C-alpha cells in the first residue's frame, strides 16, 4: 500500500516491503507493505494486539523481521542495530516511557544528541567494525578525560541545542531542566522523551502513543506540538489510540488488525471505512461517533 506524495517527489523516505514477524505460532506482523513520503504525518492505528508496536520495533531495529525488508532513504536497514538506525536518522519514543530517572531533564535530552558529537567521538565510524571498535572507544575515553577546547566548545553548542528542544514545551520543561526525571509528572516524562527524540534531529520520528495517560488539556498541548512539527516539515509515524487527535494531525492513516494492514487512506476515508469500523467496534458505524 502506497501513501500518495504531496511533497513534489516520488521517492519515499521509508519503504516497508512484505514485512513478517512471528512469535512462535503468532504472526504479529503479517506481510505488511507501505511507504511514507518526506514531510508526511502518518498514523498507525488498530485494536490492541494488532501489531502496531511490533511494526515500530521492526523499523527501529528493536526486532528483526522473519521476512521482508525495511528501506530507509533508499538503503536497506532491516537487521541493523537500533544504534546504527538512530545514526541514520530514525528516532523513536516508546509505549511505556523510557527516561533515565536519575538524570536531569537536560541530560536526558543530551543523551539523544550522541550522533551530533564529532570532537568527542573521533573515529565513530569504526564502532561498526568489530575488530577496530576499540580504537573508537579508546579515543572517546581520552576525549572525555582530557576535554580539550574543541570538545568543550562542542558541549556548549549541544547544551544550546538541548535548550531549544526544551523551549518547544515552554513552562512544562524549561524551568525543570536541572530536575531529575524521576521527580517529574508522568506527562512531563513523556515530553522529555519526545524532546530527546527530536534532539537527534531525525529524518523520521516514531512516536508510540505520545499522549498515553495524558488528560484532555495535556493531549491538546501535544496535538499543538505535533501540528508545529508538521509545519516544520518533520516526518512522523505515530501510534495513537485517541482517534480525534489522529484525525486532526494525520495526512494519512494506516490501519492494522491481526497483524495485517487492512486499510489506508486519508482521515475522511478511514472514518467511514466499514472494515476499519468492524475491526474497532464489531459493527458498522461511523468512527466519527466514537470520537
């Protein structure tokens, strides 16, 4: 299934080809194919257990497919490690928030900027060569101990960039930049995780239920932030159960059920798709009444 482009190019940013993932006898992802064009916001929806998070795990390298391919910017990445996929420009958040509780908000965000390090990570390209990996690790250790001027200058630059990401969330994060993450509210821990993903300056940002556990006010704030990212040209693939948010923010929607991709289209097309309605509520009724 192909998402029509609206960016003046037919070259997809991401292409998923006949992807399969099994857990024993369960086909969590069952021969799924789709493409995503640059600058699009695409939502992946479906009932619980339909395979949505498994799909994000396959794209981001957390899982390896049994069959099929993931193509990113024309390069096959299926089978790559999560670290290498992040370096190529895919960042993600998780269904269950994963922040470092004993690190500050600022340091949590800086962790997401490791791919921007040049002075502090000399010979980083050697990390992917097992025999020579030690050269890169030794060089990084030396830079961390000596902290020469060019390394300190790079640190200051990254601190400024981390502050820019916190500024996206205004009073929710910026005044709390030195607070330990475990002291934050649930919603602010989620915001910290999103800010960390954005700090990578990814070509593609994967968001797994970014508003989970948030009240209506907090959800509206996330919706506003997602809309701003759209206007900036950020490509997004998100899983979200709040269908009113999905319908407002999405350019296109992918619908999974039982591991299969059962429908795709614009929000208007998905709202009245009988197969999608059947999957969600077991009877034929417009999804607009469920929002």
